C-alpha cells in the first residue's frame, strides 16, 4: 500500500485528574515548552506526576510530525489508533484532538508499563474531553493476539536514551528514557510487537535519536516489509531527533503478515476493562 494510507481509532475510560508533580531532571530528553496550537493538547491541561515523563522536545516533535500528516490521517479515516508508552498522555490526546472531526468512527488506546503514567494519561484525556482506553502493560503484552492486524495508526516515543543495560525496565520515571545499549534495547522489542498489530494499511510514527542508528532501524523495518521516511528532524541543544513514519511496502516480501478477523464488532469483544490495573 502506498504511503498515505493509514488510520486510527478511539475508546473510553475514567480517572480523576492528578495533582501536578515537581520538575524532573531529564537525561537528554529535552526541555518542556508551552507554545502549542489548538490542534493539540494544551500544556496547562496536561496532568503530571513525579514518576511520569512530562511533555518535552521529543513529545512536541512527534506531535508536530502528526500535525504535518493531519490531512492524510483524516483521509485514512483510521478505526483504531494506539500509543505505546503514553506517559503524560500528551501525544495520544493531541492525536485524538487532531482527528476529532472523524467522530465516533475512530477509537483510541494507550499503554504504559507505569501505573502512574496510565493514571496521568487518563487525567489528561479527561481534561481535554477525549476518551480512550488506557491499559497498564509492558508494550502490548496481552493485547498482541487480540489486536493483531487491527491498529491503523500507532505512535511511539520510546525509551531511546543510551544507558547501562541494568537501568532498562526499572521502576518509576527512568523507565521512560532508559534504552540500554545504543538506546535500542526497548526499541528493538517495540518494533516487531507493533508490526504484528498494524493493519494492512497501518502506519507507525516513532521518535528516534541519532545514537539509535536510524538507518539500521529503517533497514530492520524494511526486512519486515515496511517502507519508511523521515517526517521531521529536529536538533535540540542536546540531541538530534527524528520522527519516522513506517508503512507497509507492497513491493516488499516479509514474513507472514498479521490478519484481521474483519468483524464489525471487533472492539466491543475486547475485554479491555479486565486488563486495567485500576478502574474507576
């Protein structure tokens, strides 16, 4: 399928807004900024927690890349959009706001391994009047088989900072940036997992750092049957950030592709609430 085919979806959930947390020292993940547009989540309405990564340069770069593709996203008319590692909820909320005119035709899902992040994401969604299912899980664990071949738009701002391997998967806010050797340890788990969930027309938007060897990432996705392009490149005081877009390459030959059941009631059959670690 040619690039320009891709889409997303939405879901529901409730949690009360959390109190604001203190400023955090973020290792090479950029600095917070406030000047966004009405097409995105508003920073004053984004919930926070001391153990949750706040919107920074990489978050803004990902949202700006989505904004640059907004017309194509609307044309795609996605049914299900998903963010892996939602953190504060800034990105998934912004995506839902961009696609708001699609109405109930789109549903949204967000995952995070951090319970506090899931709660913060839900609070941010509610503050903006946006509905989504927020699930506490490691990447897409427990969802991969249920949603295989169903996700039209996936967005990921992964833990990409090169760190000692032992820091990967640690509890708290460090899990949002600790990427292990070359910052690739979590990225290399995310790519095949998300690939299995993407629909035939699905798109993946992902942030990467120069240190992550972006050309190798594109090569790996090519081997899985995906074409790629750089939607946005942004140089900050500390790093060079890339936002990549991946889509299925009709000319590529890869291993077996995930298949969707094609059922019109696919979403209602998924026991999302049973996956929530905390409901209200």
